[in-house]
C-alpha cells in the first residue's frame, strides 16, 4: 500500500467501523512536494468517491539550512515573495476552499490572513479532514479534534517536539493520545528530542507501549500484571457467550467492566497496523456484543430518584462505542444486497437487525428502516426510494404532530 493509499484509508476506512470526530495534519518537506500531494490526494479521493475535505496552506520562507536545534521557521504571512508557480497554485487551492465553504479569500496580504484564520477555525470544528502544510500550523496551533500528524519531512529536537505536540490534546476517553505516522525514519531523532527535553527515561512515558504489551498483556512499572486484549476477549467469549442472557446485577456489572476494557484496548490497538486481521471478534460478533452493551446500559443506567446500587461505580464507555458507529450507508448496502437476492436471504435481515442494535443513533431509526424494508420489491431503487421514503415519512409525522398538538401548519 502506498503512503497516499494508507493515508486515505486511515482517514476514512471502508467497511462498518469508522472513527468519527477527528482530523489530521500532513507535514511535508517543501512547497513543490505539497503541491504534488494535494493534487494526487484530490485525484484519488475523487476516484474512490470518498467524502473528505482537504485544504492546504503555505507561505514564503527562505531556503536556509536546518537550525541545529531544529526550530521551525516563524510563521509568516508573506505570499508576495512566492514564485509565480507556487502563488498560482495557492490561489487555486484557496479558490477550491472558497467553493466548498462559500467564502471569498485570496493570496493578497489581508485575504491570506483571513484565510488562515478561517482555516484554523474550520480545522478546530473538524470541517476540514486533512490539512497539508510545510511549516505553518506546526507550532502553537491547538485543536482537540486533531488526532493524527502525518510526517514526510525531517524533524528534530525543538521542531520535532513542537510538531508532534499538535496531536497531544486529550479530548475524551476516545482520544487519550495522538497518532504520529512517519514516512521517514525519525526514531532516533524522536528519542534524542525526548531525552533532551525530558530525561532518559521519558520515552516510556511519552510514547505508547509496544503492540505486544497491549495485545498480549504486560507487567506495569509497579509490578502489576495487566491483561492484554487477547486474554480479555477469551474471557469475554468464555464468560459471556453470544446468545446467552446475562442474568443478575453482578454479572451485568462484570460484563460492562470487561467489555469496557476491551473497548479501551481496541481503541489503542487500532493505532497499530498489525491489529488489522487480529481482532479475534468478527465484525458481526463485535456488533452483537456492542448491542448487548447498549441493552445493559439502557436497562441499568441511573434514573432520577434511584437508590444506590452496585452499578454506581461502573463507567459506561459510551464515547468509545459511539466512535465505531454503524452508519446508514452500511445499512443501505445490506438492504441492496437483500434486494439483489430477490428478498429471500433472511440472514441479511438478521445482519441488518444486529447492525441497528449495535448503533446508538440507528436504534431510534429501527422502525423506519424495518418499514422501508417491508416495501422492497424487484423494481425498488434502494438509495433513491429510501430518500423518498424518509421524506414521505417525515411529512406524515409532521402532519400527525400538527393534528395531535393542534398546531398551526406553518
């Protein structure tokens, strides 16, 4: 897989699970390289029909040798001294941004500064999925939604720490660390920088443990055994087999704690390429367990006026569940598959039901989806008819609400 394919796949993966709510910066070595990446990424995203918003920003900086301490050039808003080719390209990229967001920026001094401010705001709101930069945004910019820095440039010392720190703002239980994906060998430079700005032992604190430690387990600094993903999943399968009801308050608590730990480990392991294909739980089994997790949550979540119970100290990891939401596109893909099989494959209906139950958002649409499936016949155009069905159902619901509540239609 090329670095571009890897970048696109990780930004918006195919399949059921897609990490929601995050974006990234891609730091490259020069303006000419930035231009090549921007054009190629735009091309591949269009060919693959991905819904990703990409932007770029750069300004003039003199070509000086790298400083000994790796300090990145001060952020400059100088576009006047860009060569004509670079300025024309920047103008083109800003025009594409303007068409996307209905804005009106350009490469003039004020227009470029306004573009920088607006881009910064949209990056923080996650309206931009990927920003390609040379030096800009690598120092001083903070956004809690930024969880990955892609690096195709040499960094060292102060500049490396500054750039890597763009990803270290903790947001919630899903984002407890940042991802750094290097297309160059920066391991020695990283260790040197951490040792200089921290101490020799700081690497173990700053960087995640190894894949093996999370997957197979390890002994922590205090001598305590920490179970790994493999052992916890084996415990889940043995203690709470699929299809068997979870009976009793203590059993439900044990399930919530165990599956919450598995969600935490999956969240960390997903940062490692090696985890793909080693999840143990198939996507459908993971959906089943997630659906059970939702059921137990709805059953025992605290209600106003409830007395103290054994569940009071249990933390429900709903943020970790939400980040692997099944979306409606996946459901429609299954519906189309059911349609193509002349509506006879009942296993697909079971898969649809399980997928809906595993999603907090889609549970509220369960009746709507099931009613749509009931209308399917050989002449159905799944995507077009779904959109029409939703519009008609919404209008019917609005009219019913108007009548029930005696509201004015307007």
